[in-house]
């Protein structure tokens, strides 16, 4: 077994172990034996002999939250991997083109106008897509500049503009009702995830993942200068547009249900690249495994380390900053 295969096996094992741990720990502890017994009863269709509280906690309370952490973590890691490969820059993350800020503005607008959770998620999803669409439209019309640099700089500028609008809405919001909800959403949370949220986010994330999987070998060519890639028969502009759309769709779907959770799309691709190298076909599945495991572990810590729940966005930054510096010190140049 090669070292790369070992990396996949270890990542999958860590994911399985963290999933079992996430179901087991909490204010109402559930033993691994009870979890296995419940799974066996569901698979065989037999009546469960466990207390009703166990099934309620595992299936209705922790189940949607665990699945959401897996979907959101994998989606953000996959989007970060695609963006970093496409822009040939290890400092790029899924929000570089303004998708997170656009989604945040959409959600803040919905909260400001006292809308329900479904409208908030719809506004967040639409805002993320609209922000990237605006960035891409402006960047494509800036002639005489490197197209990648134009996209990145436009994304930074538009993101700053949208961030100022968010700050204005926070200043104008009702400090007793609207402002706490806005702050809660901007820090990210998986606490209120419902099955209907997963039913909406998972298909969109899969739709964004499909082009990445189908075009994974072409993604490697985007690491070359555009002239060389075009000489090999790749239309870099069309490919880059398709990958931007796919990664944005995944990011917007994740952010719409979880709020802003940073560092996953920046940190995890670095860790995966350190283990299996820059080849996108090997990098993408490992990054998704690590991203799902990372966010699941963070979310489990968020709801167990204190009497009140810690926002995941806070913990990912506290964990991600030193870990990223450590990875950066270990990594050799692979771009």
C-alpha cells in the first residue's frame, strides 16, 4: 500500500471515528453499543428495545447536524481546492470572489426585513451567486490585465463593498431582535439544521461537484500558463468559468444553511496537498474527506466544550491559524 493510499485510509478512518463520536457525546450521552443497536434495528426493520430518548437524540437531534457538518465541510474543502488550483495560488479560499460576503448580505437583508428561515436561506444562496456573477462580469471586462489577477482584485473590492453594506445594516438593525440574529448567522452555526435544509443543500453541492469530478484531469492544466494550456487543446476561459460556477454553487449552498464558517476552504486543501501532492484527481477526494472530518470535529467541540455553544467560525479560526502556519512551514513549493 502506497503512502497516498494510507492517507485515504487514515482520512476515512478518522471520519468514521469522528462520526461515531459526534453521535455519542453531548448533554445526553449515547454509548457506541446503543448506536450500533439502533442502526441494526433500522436496517433489519425490527423493533428497537432502546429507550425512546436514544432514538430521538440520535436520529432527530444529532443526525441532521452530523450530516450537515459532513456536507458543508466537504463542499467548502472541494470549492477551496478548485479555487486554489484554478488561480494557482495557495492563499485563495472559497470566498475570494465574494460568494461568502454576497451570501452574508442576502441573509442579513432577509433578517433585517424580519423574514423566516427559508427566505433567509434563499436570499443567502441568491446573494452568493449574484456576487460572484457581478465579480466575474466586471473582471471579464477589464482589458489589458491578467484575467486571474483581475478576478481576484475585483472580488476583493466587491467583497469590501458588500461588507460595508452589511456593517450599515447591522448599525440600523434592531439591537434586541435583529442584531443578535444577524451576528449569530455571520458567525456560522449548525445548531438549527433541519432535514429540509439538507434536502436543499445536498443536491446543489452534488451538482457543483459533478463538473469537478468529470473535468479533474483538465484541472491540472490550469496550473500551467494559459498559452501552454491552450496549446494542449484546453479552452481555459470556458473551463475556468465552469469551475468558478461549480465551486460557487457548492459554496453558496453550504453557506446558505450554515452561515459563514471560515478556514475550511483555505486550510484543508493545504493539508491534502501535503499528503498526496497537487494532482487534482487525487487531491479532491482527500480534501473532501478531511474537510468533512475537520468541520465535524470542530462542531462536536463547539457543542461540548462549554455550557453554551461556541460558534464554529470562532473555533475554526482558533484552530486553523496555528495549524495553517505549521502546514505552511512543512510544505515545499508545489505550484
